[in-house]
């Protein structure tokens, strides 16, 4: 690989991290326009599914007939539900950090589903990550560190499901990559649609109520950005090591944190900072750990 190709691979991963790190802003704009986060997710991911569904049209039969890919689809869908809903309604820094406890959950899930007994280093990462989780959740004067609102719960759920997504990707590595990519996009739209329909039918979820059509370019723009980001991810991840990919992807935390503080969507506190250091340290340790045949992939995102 040439130096120029490596440089473009790094740029591609940074573009991907930037899109996801800044995605909270257009999602909140869609919420302000009259769309609950679940409706917003459908607006954004349905066009992306259409594009990937056409591109990978030969893989539909495999996706729809495989229980393993259905499980992957549901894990990806749950990740989307939790992440987009929490990052739209919660404190962005808290949400992103709680989401990035994923490496800790991955250790436990790989132990259960892949029969990978954790090493001593994995246990150390687990402890460090959960110390960070404790610090992020802790609020002075509130006693035990517990989720402060529904957004915290959703972010934790999304991180857990994202870890499950990674483990299922590894367990289903014999399936064609196109089938796995299509399954994740399909699950993202399907599960969001089911949850939205149930919530609407139960009177919990309000119907979309846009005052005008100014939301259209925002939704289409984010959808196209996600497609481009995932193309960039596939280009970069195919040319760099897994460790390098994972480390560069952590820049998503920086993009999200800086933008949310500047725009008033998050509040920074010292204990949040210390928690962030712990969670980031655990993620970095996981990224540079010696790979094994059952090591989960870095952040999986559908690609068009």
C-alpha cells in the first residue's frame, strides 16, 4: 500500500467518525421539525436501505433465510434505536461515553457466545471501563451512580447491543460481507419501524407533525452522509489494521464532545472527564490488544 493510499484510508475513517460524531445535530433538527427520533431514524435510514438493497440485491435471499443474519439485523436495529434516540434527547457527551462502554460488554458477550475465556488483560479493561461508567453515571449528592434519565438507559442499551452486533458479526464471518451489511441496514429500518408503530399504536409516540418541508434536505443530507461515511469506512478499514481502525474511530468521541459543548447540547464536569479517560483507555487497550481468531470487529456500520 502506498503512502498516499494509506493517507486516504485514514481520511476515510476520520470522515466516518466525523459524520457519526456530528449526527446528533441533524437528528435534533428533525426533532425540532416535528419528528420523534424513531421517525427521524426511519427518514434517514430508509433511503440508505434502498440504496444498499439495490447494490446488494443478490444477498436478500441469504439475509431473509438465515436465523444468524436475522439475529444480527435485530442487534443492529436495537443499536440504531438506542443510539439515535439517546443522542437526540440526552446530554451528548454522556450518551457517547456510555455508548463507548461497548468494549467492556464485548468481553462478557464473547465469553458467553464465542466461548472466549477473558485474559487477564481483558479483565483489566473490563474493570477500567466500568470504573469509567461509574464516574460518568455518578452525580454529586445523588448517592449510587445510576442512569439519570431515559437517554442514559438507551445509551447503555445501545452500547450493549453494539457489542452484541460485533460478536454476532464475528460468529457469522462465513457469510458474505454484502449479506452482513444488508442485514444491518435492514434491521435498522425494520426494528425502528416496529418500535415506532407499537409506540404510536399505544399512544406513547406522537405522529410526525412537521410545520413545513424544511426538514427534507436535512433528512436526505444525513442519509447521504451516512452512505458516504460507510463507503469511507469500508475503504479505510480494508487498508488499515484493525487496531489502527479502532483507534481512529475513537475520534468520534472528540467530534461529538467538542461540537456538543460548543453548541450547548452537553455539560462538561470533572467527573465526566475522568470517566471519559477511563472509558477511552479501555477502548484503546482493546484496540491495541493482540488479535485472536475470535476478536470482534471494530465498529460495524452498514455500507452502501
